């Protein structure tokens, strides 16, 4: 897929759209705390992304909706080693919720785990195996939508546990990114200045 702007702009763009809606849409006073929490989460994630993911080239990028008390499991088949698992997830749709995230090998050994609104990870893999990637929505009381991206150097697609199509590939995002590219750059400059002025 040919993208004319950098992938870091694509990924942060998804958060900035939600961020802009929060700033521009009137909210009742009771929503102020949630609004501030989401702003803080966005700034933390974008800062960490720029520090750790400058050289990131993704193999895939998915939207994954998960209902309360449910989970989604995907599999990555690693045939070439050594390799590096590098990627991130964050909760979309202005969410301040948290999810459980696990990457395990075929013996069910946990290779990486996180509980939170977002997570950026990178670790080496030295064993050919089938690795499971689990997203579990046991904390939130509502549906969450996860944006997930990863690179493994295997040049293949994630394999879902079942055949239901709950993810949407990012093939059609290029036109949207082009449309909002200018707004993205302006918004990013504004929010970066606000963050540095704190």
C-alpha cells in the first residue's frame, strides 16, 4: 500500500480526530474530568510514539471492536528468526477505558502483557512458533474499539481465531488522510505547544 505521508502521521491522526471533537463539542460540566483525562492520555501516547516509533514500518493495522466481557484472539506464525515484534495499540472513540493485552507462545507462556488504554511494545523473538495475540475487554462496561498495529518481519497477515470479520484493514484510509492532512498538522502544532507550556 503506497502512502504519501509518514506512518506516524497516519497513526496519530486517528487520535487527533477524536481529540478535536472533544475540544470543539460542548460538554456538560460532569464531562470535564473525562475530557481532561482523554487529553492527558492522548498527549502521553503521542509523546511516547514519537520517541519510540520514528523508524516504524507496519505490516498491518486493524480496528478491533470488542464487547464487554469478551475477547479477540489473533495468531502470528513466525517462520523466520530472529525477528522483532514491534507495535502498539490504543483505544479509539474518545475512550478512557482500559483493556488487557497478551502475547503468548504456543505453550501459553506470556511473552508480553499490558493493561491500559494504550501500549507500545518491542521485543525480540528467537523461536519459530505460533504466537497468540489476545485483547480482553474485562474492565470496561461498554464496547471498546481498539486500533492495533504491528510489524514482525514475516510479511503475512494475522490469522483470526474464527472466521468472523470484526476488523477493518486500513486500505481505504489514504484518501481520508489526504483530506485531513493539513488539519492534522495544524492541530498537532497547537497541542504540542500546549503540552510544552504546562
